[in-house]
C-alpha cells in the first residue's frame, strides 16, 4: 500500500532534510536507475516512501514530491519561493540552470523566468481569449479532415506520425497562416525532429560543449536551428515591410503592444514566442491524440459510446467550436487520456529560499520534481488508477453516480485536490494555450471519430517513452476502419 500523503497544511515542527527517505546507493547508481525507466522508478519510489522522496544529493539535492498540496504551493500560493530557471546556492548566490528547451525555443514563455516571463505573458494572454480560439476552431476541423481524407479502409498507419503531421498542419495554419506544404513547415519539421530528442539532455553537465563539436549530430542540429531562425525571421521581416495583417498568431504577435508603454516585441522576442507556441501546439497535442486513439483501440466499449455521442450531436456534419459543450463524453475521453498519459509527464521547480515541504525543511537550491505521471495515477485520488474510465469526468447523472463534474481537461473533479490532475501545470506559469489545446484536441477527436475507428496493428505492447514529452516509443501502428 502507498504510504499516506500529506494534504494538510505544513507542520510547525518540520523534520531535517537528512531525514527525507530516498534511494539507496550512491548518486551515480541512483541516476542510472532513474534514467533507465523513469516512469516505473518514480512510481516505485512514491509507493515505497510516500509523498516526498530524495532522488539525489549530487550534483543537486533533488526530491520527488507527489503531494497535490505541495504542487499547489509550488505552482500557485507560494510560487514566489520556487523558480523554474535558477537555483539559489548560499546567501545571495544564484546559479543559472539550463532549461532543456532553451537552446531550441530561446527565451519564450516556456523557458523564461521572472520579469521577462510576467511581461511576455501579459502581452500574449489576449491572443488566447475564448473568441480567438473560437475563430481557429474551423481551421482545427479543416486540417483534421484533410488529414483523415488521405486514409484508406484497412490501411496500417503509424497514428503517432499521422497526429504529429496533422497538428503541425494546424499550427502552420493558425501560427503562420501557411499550408502544410509550405517551405517553412519543412524547416520546422526538420528542426523539431533533430532537436527535440536531444533536448532532454540539455540540462546535463557538458551538454553545451558537446553541442559545439563540429560534424555529426550536433552540427546537423545547429544547421536545422539556423535554418529555422532564417525562415522565421524572413517571415517577420516580410510582414513588417509589407504591413501585412491577419488573424494568425504571428501577425497578432507583431501587432501586440504593452498597454502601459506602447512598446512592441522585438524580432527576437517574437521568434522565441512563435517557436514556443509552435512546439506547445504541435508536439504535446499530437501525443495526447495518439494516446487517446491507442486507449480507444483497447477499449471498444468506450469507443462505441464516443461514436454514439459524436453521431447524435453532429448528425454527420463536421463539428464546430459551439459543439464543444455538447460533446461531454468526447471531452471526458480526452481528459482521461491526458490523466493516464500526460503529454508533459514531469516538471521541476527550484527553491529560492529555505522552505518547509511535506513536513521537511528543505534548503534553498533544492530541486523539486512534480510528476504528472505519478500523481495522476495515485490510487488515493483515482480509484483503480490505471483503468481508462472517462466517466470519472462526467456529472453524477451521466456517470452512474460517480459525482464527477464534466470538464474539458479542466481544473479538477469534486472530492479531489486541485492538483491531483494538472496536465497543463498551474498558477502564473500554467500553459497559456491550455484552452487552445483542449479545443484542438476535442474537435480533432470528434472530427476523426465521425468516420474512423482504429485497432492495434500488432499484439506488441505500446511503451511510453518519457523524453521532453511522453511519446509512444517506436510509433503507434494501428489499422484504420471506415465507419460510414
């Protein structure tokens, strides 16, 4: 049984950091065990030791924290005591920590910190107002329909590759207002494919030196990043020169200005934010949809109920943004999929001051790891946690008395702590495009489910690969079946 979690307010007599339970053996052995299979190992550590576990003491003191109350403190109520991009060591001494995606995304919302992050978020937030997302709904459906129109009944597909290409097409349309066959999309595709798998290693000692080596993988990654920069900067320069306007996100970024100062973003800031929006709206949504179809392929009863709702609500027509509230079960399927296979499977914060965490006094400079994979599968909050059960997210009348509220990937279900489910993070650093991503995912799911169902192409297990995001390792081979 899992040890009881700490959900009450922090104690008045915290224990010393040396008393935190943790992995046995030296730091190198601990790191090797984690890197070999982080999802299984982190879950085992939580099960063995409870809501806080020491992961390492070198090169930093790192702790796995699986208590939703501490996640709420780190992300919302006490967020100023935690940093994303820096570790404090000793009095007044700050050491920067490499964000794994900085070398690809630059200083965008996902990687920036402090005043830079607050200013950029304030500028960009209006771009994700509900009416803006509603405008993009038609493009979500159109690109999805175009993708599905290329499939044949009985065809074997790598559904992860299909979803990746589809969401890239959606981002190309909504971010740059270009078609999928545009040259800039080819450059984006190459840069993401070459750099994202290496991004997980960016925080490791010596990574920067390795990336500066001539030839081989580092040189190919540099070349792809430079090509991407040239393409994006050319688009920015062209739109500035022609005064072109539009409703795509790049045009809106160019037109955005600070309400107090009137200042606009520089070209480099626009580039960084565009790359951040591209990755957030491309890689993560593709993974979420791929895992959703994998689960539906394994649970035919759930797929049948999903198809019945889509048929009843849409009557054969394409979905619209206005249909989202009526697609309650479709929303629930997408939420439950992100619970079991969260696209972002873990996140870190660094203490900038000594702080009591789950009953222990941790020193400034400590790294805290919050794993959505671990917390989303905690039996205290999710009975039978590995079961795919979308009714967890429905109203009591629809779900047979579970007492859950219907959400669209949103905040939580009654009776559970707020951060028992947090696929998009939370607080001031919550994913700014969470509503965009949920609308995109649910509309794409409904669009595809109108005409298609899928079954596994092989009997081999589908293994999650925890890179920067959670992908199906080796792709997702499935057979497409035409419904109508």
